[in-house]
C-alpha cells in the first residue's frame, strides 16, 4: 500500500468522504504516526512509503490518526489502544529488517 492509499484508508476510518483542506491534516497525522513508529525503533523496511503492508503497522497509523483528528470523545481510549499496539510492535521483532 502506498502512503496515499494509507491516507485514503485513514479518511475512510474517519468517515471523511469529501476532499477538502482537511485532507492535509489527515496526511500530516499519517506522517506523524510513521515518524513515531520510526522513533520507537521500527526498521525502515516496514515503513517504506510505497510498500506499507504489515497489518499491525497500518492499524497503528489508523488508530493514531483516528485519535488525533479533530477532538474525538474517545481520544483517551484510542490513545490507549495505540499505546497497546506500540507495545506489541516493540516486542514483535520490528527492529529487524522485514526482508
């Protein structure tokens, strides 16, 4: 999945069907989530912008975007879910190359 496909998937998760200036915010949140995954030690091979395919990585990005777009009532629960996914990623060997 390309980064644009991931952004489109994030928009779907947000139930955002229109194309407008807020798409830039969604794209920025996707970038922040990918950078955060890199920060915790996820190998670059899992984060390549044209080859995003690991379901745990994709779900982490989608949950992060959902938690931080707008002001959702369930922000704390979504961030707790994101943190749990990060814990799984940290213990899952993602620091090694996917190849």
